[in-house]
């Protein structure tokens, strides 16, 4: 998997954020109730760009307490860095203006 500053659609960016959450919180398992056929197309496009690998989990290996986690995803190291950069940019865009925030002084 290689990554060289690809241009990303909004759907691809959103899918990377979702995959990051699944990697961190669910060992890379994707919940089938939260993805549809267009999302699978987006995952394939991201895989074609070398940003991730994904596939189906064999039935015998689907975790019993999570019957909807039917797919898996993995990031390349460069993709982790890219997603961190994208999240930081999103946070900078959506952070509320500083004049409305106060600093906590503890005590």
C-alpha cells in the first residue's frame, strides 16, 4: 500500500474517518449496518489508490457479540498520517472562534 497525497472526494474523506474509528474502536471491523453499496465502491476506490486494504470476514470468524461486523479494513502507515492531517484540518475549520472560549484555570 502506497500513498502520495491523493486528491480525495468528500465521500472518500468521510470513509477514511469512519474506517479510522473502526480501526481504533473495533479492531478494524466495519459494521455492515453503517455501510451500503456506495460505501463499498468508495472503499474500493480508496484501495485502488493504495490508502487501505479491506475485505469480508469469514463467517466462522465473525465475532459473536458483533454479528454485523462483516468486513475488515487496514491502513498503510502513510494513511494513518494522512487521516490525522485531515482530522486536524477539519478541527481547525470547525473550531469555534476563540473569543467565545475561556481557559480553565483549575483549582
